[in-house]
C-alpha cells in the first residue's frame, strides 16, 4: 500500500514538474514567399523548432498568395506578434535585401516599435535567394529592422557546416540559412539547406526557451483600438445621408489634396433650400438649426462619396467653418454652429473633434441661412 502511494506520488510529481517546465515556447515562423522556396525552408525551421518537444511552431504569411502551396498558410496580423516567445522570419532575397511584402509588413509595426513591444524577444532569419547574390547582405538588412525593434538576433554561425554536401554550392551563411533557388541542377532547397534550416529552428527553440519569461510578451500586447463602425453609428442614430448635392456652379463637390478633403455646402435638400433667409428677419433660430443640420448632412454625403462610400476611412474632422446669414448685431454664431459640431462628434467620436470658425454674413448664395466649409483627413 505504502509502495503504491509512493509510486502515485512520484508520478504526480513528475506530471506536475513537466507541467511547470513543459509550457512550450510559442514560436511564430513568419514568411513571405513567391515561389515556395522560403515556405519549404520555413517547414524545416518549424520541424527543428518542434524537434525537442519544448516549443510549438506556427507558420504564417504576411500577405495573401496565389501560390497553391501557400493557400492554407494563415495570414499573420501585426497585433499578434507580441504574443509569441520568438519569431523566425523568412523571405525571398530582393536585390540583396528583405523582400518588399515583408518590408511592407514591417512598415505597419511602428506602433509596436514605439511601445517597445518586441524588445528582448528572440528573432532569427532565413531567406530564399536566386543565384545567392547578396544573400548575406539581405539577412543583414533584415537584421537592421529587427535590431531597431530591439529583438535578440540569433545567428547560425558555422552550425552544421561539417555535415553539408560540399560538392554543390549551398546557401549556408553565418547569419541564417538561405537557399540558392536558381542553381537548379539540383532540387532546391537542397537536402543540406533543409538540414541547416532544421538545425536553425532547433537552436532557435533552445534560445527562445531560455529567454522565455525574460521579456514581457503578453503584457505588452498592443491594445486594439476600439474601432467604431460609422455605418452602424449612422444606423443606430437613424441618420440617413441625402443624395450627393450637384454643384450649382463651376466647381467640384469636393477636392482631395493629399489626405485632406475640402467640402463646402449650403442648406440644400431635395432641390430646395431649407428655411431660406436671414435669422431674426425671415426665420428663427430653430429654423436655422434645421438648415444647419441639412447642411452638415450634405457635407457628410459628399465626404462619403469622396472616400468611396466608406466613412470608416475618415481619420479626422480637421476644421469646420460655419457662415450664418445674420443681422449685424448678432453675436451667438457659436451656438448656431454647435448643431453641426455636436453631430460631427456624435457620429465620429474623438475623430469628429475639430477646430472651428464661425462668421456672420449679410447674404449667402441661393439665400441659404447657412454655409459650412469642412476639411477632413482621410486614409
Ligand atoms: C525583385 C526581386 C529581386 C531579387 N533579387 C535577388 C537578389 O538580389 N539575389 C538573389 O540571389 N536572388 C534574387 N531574387 C530571386 C529570389 O530571391 C528567388 O527567386 C527566391 O528563391 C524566391 O523565394 P521564394 O521561392 O520563397 O519566392 C530576386 C527576385 C525578385 C522578384
């Protein structure tokens, strides 16, 4: 009985210790590949990562691919990078450099960089080259980006070189493995290149495991900004945008200059001006408010047209200028304009907050009581 108890306790202790130590390192193998060479290397790297049973590899790609062999490789997001214990990067060599799609992916990591989110995380690089021209330079330029992120760069040295077939050129480099894909008198990546890729993965898993917990991976994950869908907001607020008003003169409904959209509108609705005239003479304040609502909705309708129908592309309402047909002694232009400003913030939230100017005018085109000029920043 005592023996059974001791054996059970021993088994439980082993299971417990395995659970403590056995939390596998999660390693992302992040690739771009045109012809599949990098992907083949990635599969070997992944095998190496998982060879000791202490790490799990996740192969993902940075952009969609038409290559059937890459069809089932999932797409990675920038936000998920911080959730791993290490990242093995792979791409083709483009002119002795990192490939363009991989570079584009990195251009989206500025937020991670400014938050120090990848600092201390191990990284390694493997690449598929053609002739091999500039292959080591290419890995080095890849390393530049990773160094700026503060990642721990894991090299290969001369690991495995004594076991490779030296009768043909091989893609071994001290920084990381490559493949010489255009030297196709032999299937590429060669057996030796694949062997080196596996060793690179195995070594990388060891480093990732050793560094596991030394940098705050998950804690630093980037909070995804709460993205509000503007179409849903409009629906919820039962705001229906009017048809885009046609220009009444020799001008454009909007002009885009860089990322800025410029729009000017009056209180035109269904071909007629809403409550035309001068405040305090022809119409009252409530009527001007209605005219202002009609005007700002026209602005939004033109804006929607300017961003191809998707108001989610609006990054900021930069400035609104409200011009009201008022008597000379009128001073409460700000109150009148609040109708437009409040609606802007109601719809766009923070993005809707803007700089503002208001004026009184003795007359406004087509006898509108209000004209609004608007500037938006868009994607
Ligand atoms: C724009 C471009 C530039 C390239 N520059 C190089 C280069 O400088 N050196 C090289 O050896 N191969 C170069 N290549 C060839 C690719 O690196 C090679 O085809 C690689 O194996 C592609 O990897 P993949 O099979 O994963 O798509 C270039 C290819 C392209 C499309």
